[in-house]
C-alpha cells in the first residue's frame, strides 16, 4: 500500500498567532517546521484558515504572498505531488471526448451534460458535485479533469479512492505507521478541495462507513468543495450520505450514463479513447521538453524507432517503462494502435485501472453480463495494449485476473504492448509472478524511456 505521508506532508493543522496582514483578517494557519523558505505558509504557497463553522472563510483557500515569486513549473510540481492523482494527472477536459466513448445517443447526451457541469464546477468549485453512473461511464475521468483544472490555476486539490482512504486510515493504527491516524484523518477532511472516488456501501464495514460519514459530515457542514463519484444507485447508499447528496442547497447530482448492454460496453472499453486519437507517430516529439539533454533525446528517439518498427511487425511483447508520468509511453502505445488499425488490424486497447473496474463489475453476482465471454475476449484478442499496468488498485482479485491474462498471452505468444511506471525488475525480485513473466526476455523486450514529464514544459 502506498504511503500517504509524503503526499500529505504539506497538509495539517498547526496554530499560529496571526496570519499575514495582506489577507485582511486574523487567520490561524499551518506552518512547516523547516525554517527555510516562507515563514508565513511553510513554503507551500497557500493557507487554509482555521475558523468556526459558518465563518465566511470556512473551507476557503488563501494564497500567500510568496506565490508571486514562485516559478510556474515549481508550483505545478508541488500541486501535482499534493493532489495524489498519479496516472490520472493526464486527464483534462481538453483530452476527454465531450460526448464520451462511442456510446448510445442517450449516454452521449448524459455525458455531454456531465462534461459541461463538471467543467463549470472546476472553474468555481463550490459545495458538492456528485457524479453517478455505471463502471466505465467516465466518472473518474471527469473527477480527475476537475482536479487537474483546479491545480492548473493554483487551487490545491486532493484525490483519493475511498477504498484506499479506508485502508490508509486502518493502517495508521499500526505501530509501524509513520502517519498517525488523527493527523491523516484531519488532513483529509480539511483538504481545500477533496475528491472521493468510488463511494459505496456494499463492501464497507460499520467502522469504515462511520469514518466516511464523519469526513462528509464535516465537509457538508461547511459546504466545502467536494466531488463524490459512485457507481451505485443513490437510494442504496447510507441514509446520511443519501440525504446530503439529495440536498439541493449543498449538492449537484450529475448522471454520467446508464448501463449499456454488455456488447456496447465491451465495445467502448476496447477502443482507443477519442481524446487520445491525436497521439500518433507524426505528433510524437523526440526532442522532449525544452532544454532536454542529449541522453533524453537519444532515449526518446530509440523508443520512437522501436515502437514504429513494432507497429509494422508486431511479434512478441513490447513493454514501455518510465518511472515518470508524461514521458511519452501512452503516446507511443496509441500510435502503435493507430498505425495497426490503419492496416486493417483489430486492436484491444485498455486503460488497466478501468479494465479491472469493468471486469470486477462483470464478475459481480448481481450483474447479468457474461463475465466469462468478456474475460476471454480480453485474453484472446489478436493485439492487446495494456496502458498503465501496475497502478491499478492492488487487490488479490485484480492481481489474479491480470496474471491469468498475462500467462495466457505469453503461452500463446500473442502480441501485447504494455505501458507502465512500475519497475518490474524490482517487483520480480520481490517474488511477483506477473513481473517475472513481463521481464522474460524470451517473450519480448522492456524498453526504458529516460525523459521528464512533457506536461511540465515551460
């Protein structure tokens, strides 16, 4: 489980005597123990007022004067680290199809409305925004786009899956935990803008439900900007959560789509998202960010040539690895898919976290979909592209399903492209059977891309 200590290091509630006069009011605020940098905000660039519920500044964000001297790219990196978005940092309103993914007219209309309202919320986050819809309907993508839009204008936003939050809170009781429970709990519930992905009542324990309600109650009382996504019917949620979602003075409820027939669902899942279609070999920049080193340019050029050669003769496996986001892995994977589709070849393209969510819902006892048929289609596809392998929610169920897919495709030598930020060399040494097979040189090659994030170009 990922440790949140570093992510939340810039949050907390520390008392001071008086805030800087430029805010016009006396505001207690957080302070960093490090004496270097700004003495007002602890070198973060923003302040969260600690005032009573009902105060005009309750739940607001105050910019510090030190931000005026902070470089734009430095601020962007700090906010991205704080956001906990990880692989979702690539989603924006600009690269998400406004009508969703090749779905029915009804779903296209619903998603288009959700897209507009989510975009409006990102411009002026106020109260709650609730995104409701089935798995794969775009809830998480819209939530991530909101977070990225807020971050782009300097608004600190914290994103977390509800299941991960509960796991972190539970683990914080352990003597081995570096982050105390109370510290973590207070920091999350007081986040300037909070996004909770995957609110559910089916798998929650009474303790987990109580913690979630405490966080939401605190934020509802102050009408703090909060985004909630759920794949369940609102009527099935905890009565307290349901009442807050249905409170028109607090929440705006948006439906991203309705449940499609299995055939149309798997069809929309397997295609390259429209927002990524611009990624082809012609638009790939082997020069990298401005000021990139010769080593970076050589790495990108080698990756480009390898990917293009693979698209012409897709034999074995190609794994594109880089520990950083935005280094061009997905761009090259989509370029391979586009080139092969132009040659009339069928491609199954899957964003792994979304694929696992979809398969999880397909295997649910209450789901009428033919889970075996769907799973076999993924395993046996003539060409499979797995984007962002290794960042899916780590559970025994998902790891077992992924292992079955990997083993089948390796045994039958089916062409497969993988993009990942996970170093499978290290994971193989730790005993991961999946990592060991991906590292097997007899199946294909693992190509490392040494390049910084394109998105932080200045």
